[in-house]
């Protein structure tokens, strides 16, 4: 690609993945609410509030691929989620439709299906069961991606990311963890395959403990290499074992399922 846009580039995933994604494009266009200043040679910065349609249109112009990390990444007040994850996603897809229909990676979340129990293995055909405002906004984003594929032929990889951090932080994350290397390898496959369509992919490493089945997207050729199990002894030592009836043990979405609505 000539230019790959990464939204939310100042956040956790943007910061960790931008150097790993550099080989995908001549230029990485990095965007967040404020300018990013520590730019490498092949990077440019363009600040933009995703809720601002005109700014998003200017942002997307000239990009041949988009990794959409930007938005509210946890539960929060509806007005914040609405601006970033609802209006922001519509703005992004409208801008992409009008500007060459670049392939998109949409950072969805396991919280789109958070209310499936951990003792049920789910694949990418299940009906969404979001666990709050945040999860609802991710279901909305998945619907936008699907509609723009069916109506306009735009290709999106909808990635229901589990927990993408340097290492699992608690017992639930032994199942939901995805390493940065595995995510970068997935995104590379997404941009490499000649035909993508609009698949839903669960974003998790090759964890021994798992409640997600990615066999319907085996054709992507993505083979995660890391395994949360390697951190079990550390997690056992560092964090208390949750009670058997704790939300973190019962629900795939863990504590998000117990969190109250965030009133304005
Ligand atoms: P993060 O919160 O660290 O980064 C998100 C970035 O989006 C922030 O830098 C923030 O400034 C920016 N942002 C928020 N509202 C914005 C707006 N209105 N306009 C422009 N930029 C805005 O989150 P993280 O962990 O990097 O996650 C990236 C994406 O992946 C998010 O969409 C999140 O929902 C999704 N995700 C991440 C998971 C993880 O384990 N890290 C798990 C599941 C989903
Ligand atoms: C998410 O969707 C969040 O963005 C991330 O911060 C984690 O909380 C993750 O889910 C998780 O479920 O562990």
C-alpha cells in the first residue's frame, strides 16, 4: 500500500503495533485526538475527532487501507461512546465509501458477545450478546461494516479482540489474551489476501484455554503462535483466584457484565 491509516494511533494498540505494521505501506498516517509527535521517517500525523465528519473525510482521503483502532475502548457514558463509536464509525465508512473504498480492519471487541458464558464455545455465526453501552457500540460497528460490504462491496475484517496487552493480567485473560505479534500477523494476512469479504475473526492467541472457535476463518491463513497458558503460573502468583460465581469466571465479557450503566 501507499498509505495506511491507523486511527486511535496514540492508544495502547496503536502505540504497540505501528512499528510492526510499518512494512505494509510506504507511509503510515497516524491519527488520534491530538497530534502524535514522535514520528519515524515513514509516518505522518493527522489529528482528528472521529465525531467530526468533515475532518474524517479529509483524514481518509488518499489512504488505501485503514486500521480502525480509534474510539472509546471501555464502558463509559453514552454521549462519549455515541460520538466516538457510533457517529465516528459512520463518518469513517462514509468517508471510505467516497474515497476509493479502502480495505478496513475494524477493532470490534469480545464485549459484542460478552454475555455468552465461558463454558460455551462460540464461533463467528452466533447472534451478538453485548454486555453494555460499549459492547452495543461494537455490535453497531459490526453492522455498519456488514452493510457497507453487502451494499457497496467494501471489505472489512471485523476483529472481536479479546485482551491485547503485553501479557494476560488475570485468570480470564488466559483465555482471551492476544499477543501484539499475533495481532500484527493477523493484520498482515488481512491486507495480503486477494479477497477478504467481511469476516468476523476472534482476536486471541493460540491459548490452550479458549471459548472461541475461528475455524470458519481458517482460509485467512492466520496462525497465532503465542499461548496465554505460558503465563498461568505468573497469573496464579500475582492475582487472587476469583470465586466460582464471579462474573469474571462466568461470562466471556468478565467484569464488563457486572458494570453498571455509566450515567451522564
Ligand atoms: P485505547 O483507549 O488505548 O486507544 C484508543 C484511542 O482512540 C485513544 O488514543 C483515544 O484518544 C482515541 N480516541 C477516543 N475517542 C476518539 C475520538 N472521538 N476521535 C479520535 N480518537 C479517539 O484502546 P486500545 O486498547 O488501543 O484499543 C484500540 C481499539 O481496539 C479500540 O477500538 C478498542 O475498543 C478495541 N479493543 C481493544 C482491546 C484490547 O485488549 N486492547 C480489546 C477489544 C477491543
Ligand atoms: C476491551 O474491549 C477493552 O478495549 C480492553 O481494554 C479490555 O478490557 C478487553 O476488552 C478485555 O475484555 O479484556
